[in-house]
């Protein structure tokens, strides 16, 4: 009975979380512009979406910013996590507390702080400032994703590789990186999704002519929700879902291969 109640509770939570998304996807095929009235099935909003110049331009900026910031933040965060991990206990604790500050701080504080910094540095706000801002708030999430994998790592593996004649770069690439890759991929995905839907920080750090999807959706939603936004949101959700499935399958395959390798050894 207890197990059944737990399962029902879990099902209820997932229904509560995903039912709004299911409704949004369903209404992206609604012929009527009115919310709450079903006018028939249609793909017209998807066709109109790809012919909307403003949305397509914002989509290009969003994907470019998300990919660049995620890749750069992943590289910076991974090396930062390794550096923090190899520090002494007190220094490590101080650095981890500093890492938590951007994560716990309200986004509006981060956004205004970065805007003031760019004004102080006399940087013209646009694509570059938006990219720097996204790298800034993505990097702590990479560090926090990689650190648990470093704690699970056998600390003698790297030393053993060096003793066997490997160079530090080769040992890192062939020994350390494969072991912490699940954490790196998780951090990359988290950074990518956070960058895709960020509004507050982007709003304060971008300039005229450069807007991501969140800013465009906000400006369009002020005059009413356009059904094209439903189609756009549905496509973004499906793309992120496919990406998550692919990464999880790859991680599961790598884990299974490692387990089979350990069994063969014994």
C-alpha cells in the first residue's frame, strides 16, 4: 500500500510539472488564435513561425550565445573545478563558497552588476557583452557539476599515468577527462538550457539590435500571447528533450561498458 501511494504521488508530481507543457504543445496546433477555444488542427503557426523575421533573428542570436557561452564556460569551469579540487581544505572551502554566491544571488542583482561593470569599462552593450554575461553566470554551474565527479575519482590514477611515462596533458586527456565526462556533459547541458531561457541578465546586458528569444517573447507577450510563441516553445522543448535523451543514453552506455570492464578483470 505504501509503495502504491509513493508511485501515485510521483505520478501526480510529474503530471503537475508537465501538464502545462502538454497544453502548450496542444495549442500550438490550434487553428484558432483564442486561448481556450479549439478551432481545429493546423500546422500553420509553425509555418508562420519560420517566416517571422524577428523571431528567426532572435533564435539565431539565442543559439549562438547559448552554444558559445556553454562551450567556453564548460572549458573554464572544468579547469577551475580541477584547480579548486587540488587546493588545501581551507582554500577549497573559501573558493566553493565564492562559487555558490552567483548561483544563490538573485538574477536581477547579477544583471545590474554586469550592466554597471560594462558601463564602467565603456563597453558598448551588444553581442559581446551578452556573451560575457552568459559565460559569467554559467561557469559556477559547470564547477558544481564537475566537482562531485572529481571527488569520486581515484586520486592515484593521474600519478600512475605519470609514472608510466604519460605527459600531464596526455594523462589528463586519457585518464582524468573520461572519468569526469558525465559531470562535464551535465554541466554543459545545464549551462545550455539556462542560457536558452535567460531573460533578466540578458535584458540588462544586451544592446539595441541584439535580443535573444526570451526578450523577444517578453516584448510580444505584452500585447497578447501569439500562437507562434506556442509553436516556438514546443520546438524548443522537444529539441532539449531529444538532447537530454541522447546524452543520457551515451552516459548509460559508458557506465555499462565500465561495469563490464570491471567484471572481466575479476
